[in-house]
C-alpha cells in the first residue's frame, strides 16, 4: 500500500513541478491538493487487519 501511495504522490509532485515550470502555480496547487486527498483516502480505507494477517 505504501508503494501505491508513494507513486501517486511522486507523480503528482512531478506534474506539479511541470506546471510551475510553465508558470501555472494554480494548477500545481490543485494537482498537489488532489494527490493529498487521494492518498489520505487510500490510507484511511486501508484494511489494517487484513494487512497484519497477510504479514504485510
């Protein structure tokens, strides 16, 4: 699960940096805020009990 969240945030940072390089700070912020919400949702929905049972 952590890998999925890491990749999601890394991609968002990359896209955000591209937007900043183009001078679009508003889009950069939206990209980061969306990624923050998505990863938080993944984390909150994580089935901790199943993860512990599987040894992960």
